[in-house]
C-alpha cells in the first residue's frame, strides 16, 4: 500500500506528505486536538509510483 500508516494519525500524515495538507476550507468541521500536522506540499505521484498509468494518476488525483 502507498499510504500504510501505523495508526490513524500516521495514516493521515503519510497521505498529506504525498498529496499535500488540506486547507481548513476543505475540512471545515474537522477537529483533531490530539494531533498536529505540518503543512506538506503536494508531491508528484509519479515519484512514488513510477509505473502508474495516466488513468491511475487521474484516479488518485
């Protein structure tokens, strides 16, 4: 799996590291006082999944 986390928080961190951190406007009702995340910039998926097809890339984005 591309985003294999050891916990829910670790799972989100792994997703954010590649897909980028969501803005507050994208998650207006989310409150996670027990977790804090850095502001991750979106990374090119091709760097993590070099064999991805254009359709697969479109699906993940």
